[in-house]
């Protein structure tokens, strides 16, 4: 039985990662849900495992690695590639309000908000 869900937690949000690991380990079936911490260097060894389906959220560098690994095993894959949310600030902007809104959007959910 391959895991249904495999989560990768960023070291940049270590407190959140620790909480998610503890809660998932306590309340979810660890035969179906796997949570691990690490970075892109952990991706290849993990992707060598067989999965029924891979759902990846992240950047294009690791996304390409995920897609290649899925193709080798004919594993269905969903890629939700992290994008950028550029904005234009012109001279009429209230800098204080603009800075507040931009940083609030960036820091919501440790920067993992899809727009």
C-alpha cells in the first residue's frame, strides 16, 4: 500500500512543521499519511518510492524532478506550481498602507498562500 499523501515541510517554518508532524502522527493513519521535514535534496530518494498518485505544490525546480519521477513509473501527478504575485506601486500609493498590505499577504500562512 503506497501512501495517499506525502507532505514536505519547509525548514523556514519549523514551528509550523513541528506542529503538523505531531498532529498528523497523533490523529491520522500513518500508513496513509507521511510527513517529513527537509529540502529539495530529499526529493529524489522519496520519489524513488512507488505512489498511487503524486500531488506536488511548490516551485518549478523541484516540480520538474517530481514530474520526471512520476513519468518513470507512469504515476499520475498533479503539479501546483508556486507562482509569483507581482504588484505595481506608483507614486500615488500610501507607502505605509501598501507596505502593510504586501507584508500581510506575504506572511499569511508562512507565505504558502495561493492567489
